[in-house]
């Protein structure tokens, strides 16, 4: 079987999709819970496993960063294992915000590093 992977991964702590999804979930749950009771069993979108670095969910900024980096490392590792050697894996990261300081402009997207 051929496998093509193209993904737009989570952006560290930039967007909390699970929080955003709650807006739509309540309406979907109301309509679809009789058809998919297990999928709509909770009152809101489950958030504990969402791969974002949110300190308020993990207890501190450091723990949130560790959660995100370990999760992203596992996810990218799984992609690499499942990828077909004849097909590319495309991972997009589009961060448009920039910061100018001392006449130098740089991206202010997240850039934590894995610690040995």
C-alpha cells in the first residue's frame, strides 16, 4: 500500500485547537450523539492529550515544553516508521509573525531544543 503523509503539526503553544473546537463540539454533540455515542460521550472536547505546550494543563512552562517535545518526537518518529520510502513526508510550519530588534528581523516561532 502506498502512503503519502502531509501534515500541519501543532504549533507549540500558539493555537489551542481543543479549546477552539468546543464551540463546534456542543452543536455536533447535540446532533450526532445518538449516532456516535462513544465519540460524543464528554460534555466538551477532550484536552488532556492535545499536543500543545500549555502550562495551565501541565503545571509549569517546563513541564508543558517537555510534554510537547516528547509528544512531537514520538509523532514524528511514528511518521518516519510508517512512511513509504518512495513517497515524501511533508510537514508544514507556517509562522508569519516576526520580531525586529537592533535592525535585525527574525521569526518568533517556537524554537526550544531537545536537551540530552
